[in-house]
C-alpha cells in the first residue's frame, strides 16, 4: 500500500473526521472527509445532524478509500505504459 495516513483529526467546526493521505512514491495527496457530526446546506447553511456516527468504522473507510486510490493509480500507470506516455515523478 503506497498511500499512508499523513495526518488526521476531527474538525468540530465542520463536523468531520479529516484524514490526509499521501503517497511518497508519486507525491499524490488525497483528503478523506468522514462526516461524523452534521451536514449543512452549502446555500443556506441549514444543519442536519448525522445519526450514524456510532456505526462508522474509520479504519475500514480509510482502507476502502486507499484501495480505490491504489486501483485508480494502477489504471493511470497501465494507460501510460500502454500508450508509451511518460509518468510524472514525485520531486
């Protein structure tokens, strides 16, 4: 697994568990936002409390997100290889 947790925290203002993922090989960054407190309307700001926080498994959510990222990166690499296109490397 190339993506690793770089940082994580609960942002009470957003009502979210924020997980920063980083791949040192490619330099890719990804932010996973798990809603644990509330959702709000982007237009009016109306708040809806999330009722499933106790059911959430952050470790499983991160594993699933990393698996999807790894699959997407593998597809990009295969595409580049198939069409003989260079892949930008991390600095």
